[in-house]
């Protein structure tokens, strides 16, 4: 194994990889968006571009931005490992006292921060970016809409006129979104690599993806019929009212339609809005039944019973709805559950039986499902599961960012061997090498699919297992995510190819 030789970088800390070296060379001269799967070395690339900027002008500073405080702390720790002593590295976030931040900026050679903190300090005059040579933007796919990244990039470009390096595992699958990211971060060059690229192949371990399907048993299909009948009746009514002209309508379309109807402010439009609200609630119940677990569905029904809206009041009196609630309670009292729970237990038990020191991550979308999964896995011999969720919402539990970091450290040390994670486990955080990643449900998002899968096969071969319920939206979500990932790769590779063609054309001239 060869390592990078650089006067700023500690020996034997950054492996010299062909694809990373090519990306670094490209990023030295132009604002660059680097699209690289999780685990293939975005942070080493950032370190090597930083070393180049320090070589060019050691008196100028570097600003490294990440979306969360744990990520910010993680990047600082990694840079401290990579760089030789002598550089002053400071974490500056909202946790730092405002009156102390100006002094911290002055002392630092490399600042690690959240974009919100930097935006606030620019606006209040605590920070000027005119003495910075490099802006590093981690999780750059967030640089859309009103997020703080575009503001900081604009000020950086105006004040410093220096280099921007943007990093992401996936910028998304829509050209407009990728173009927006490029525009708002002043990107001139795109560099993408995937696990299939010839210059990446020598440095990666094999990852095997398996889809495991289950079927809804008869009692759950009966429950499904109750809910489906409620939805179908309301769809037919709305079609009869000429509010909609198709029996298929998505959640996004329903919300947009509600907004349009609200502008009319008539009794008829309000009745339609309320019925659309009923459809949304029933559709969410169907989502939980098809893709999650009875425990989550029961929690949702209990929550609806506490709501005081006309839409909910009508649902609670609906015979099919009452039957659905009754059957859910009966099934739970009998110990029944979604077949995914049983299949997951079977998979985890097999993996631990093969290697009791293995590390597993189970990704699930909803916190109630995560709680049920964790409870179910505890009965497996040698299993030590732990919930890994985001911060507390208005109601319900959550983990502070400090607690999240503590759990990751305990997972690395082996106190836990199964991390049951929400979306917070997908993005950025340095989770230890994982033998198996399990999707409790497929995700239709290319970004989330790539980030989840990237949690395994870093230093040794790994497996990705996707659980799916037959003949449900699970199957649609899986293929949607697959197509979006393929589309994203094609879009970004095309962008990279076109820019290379233009560069070659310029050389010929």
C-alpha cells in the first residue's frame, strides 16, 4: 500500500489512490463538485486540496462546513489525524459563545463549522471571508432552496474569490436539482466516481445486494382491505364531484390540490379539502401496514383518536375504520406482527451465529418501527441492539447530538453490535466498518439509497439486504430508487464527459 507524501500530511495516513489523485488535481484549479459513494474517501480529498491551498498561501485560512455539530467534530478529528502539528484547528458552532467567536476565527488556520453559524456570523459582522483560500462544503446536495450553503458560497465568492470544493455521495437524480447545486455553489467542474469505475476497482471490497420478499398474511390482508375500501369510497366521491379525474393520486398532488381549493374559500371546496385530508390519513395507515409493522400502525391509530378535526371525527365513525382499529388491537394482543419483523430476526440471528463479533446496521424510516425492531432483536442470543435516531421532536423521544456521538463510539467499541437507525444514520457520520446493512424498507430516494449502502464494504466485503413486502408500495419504492440512482449516475457522468470534451477542445485551439 502506497501513501501520500506531502509536507503538510502525516506519513502513512492517506493512501495514495489513483482516482483520488486525479480528483485532487482537477479540484486544485477550479470550483469542483465531487460525487463519490460513502466510504470512498471524500475527506482525504478535502485534506489534499487543503494541503495544496496551504502550499500556495499558508497565511490564508480554510473553512470546512458540514450540516451538523457531530459531523463538524468528526471532520476536525480526521484532519488532526491527517495533518502534521502546527496548524490551529477550531470548531466553531452555535455552541460557541457569540462574543468569543470573533477571537476564535482570528486564531484558526482551519475553521470547522455549520453553515448556519457562518451565515449568522457573516451577517452580524463577526466574520469576514476575505482571508480564506478554500471553502469545503460537505453533504453538498443540501445546497438548494433556503439552506445556508448558497448564502455562504456567495459571500465567499464575493469576498475571497477563492476555491470551492463541494462533496456529496449523491446530488440527486434530477438535472434541475444538480444544476441548482452547481449554480449556488459556483461549481465549474464535476468529478464523479462509482464502484464500477476502473480506477476505483483496485481499492474497493465487494458488496453483495440481496432482496428478501415477504407476503402479508391473511389477517393483515383483511386489515388492508378495510383501509383500502375507505380510501376507494372517498376517491370515488371526489371523482363524482369533479375534483379529481383519476383514481390514482399521489400525496404531493393531494397537498397541492388542497392548497388550490383553499384559495376558493367556498363551502364546497372546504368539504373537498377535508375529504382529501381523510385520504391522506388512510393512505399513511396503508403505508405503515404495508411497509412497517403493526406496532407503528397501532401507535398511529392511537394518535388519530386524540385529534380533534372534522376529517378524523368522520373516520372514527366509519365502520371500516372501526373494524381496522379493532382487528389491529386483536392481532397485537395475539402477538401477531408484520412478517418483516420475523424475517429480520431470522436474518440477524443467522449473521450473529456465523460471527458474534459482526456489526449490523438496520435502517428504518419511522421511529415507532425502530423501537419495535430494537425490542424484537433483543431476544436473539448475543444480539445487542441500540436505537439511533435524531433529536427529539415536539412529541416523543430523541437523541441529542452528543448522545448520537456516544452511541456511535459504543457501537465501534462493541458495546452494541446492531445499530437500528433512522435517516440520521445515513448521512456523513463515521460509523465503524459494518458487515451487513439491512433496509427494513426500500427507499425511493437515490441519495438515501447510496448513503445507506455506503455503510458497508469499506475495508472488507459486505452485504446489503433489502426487505420488501410483495405487491405493495415497497416494490415501487425499490425500483424508483434504483432508476433514480442510475439516472443520477448518467446525468453526472454526462456532465463530467462534456466538460472534459470542452477542455480537450480548448487544448486543440
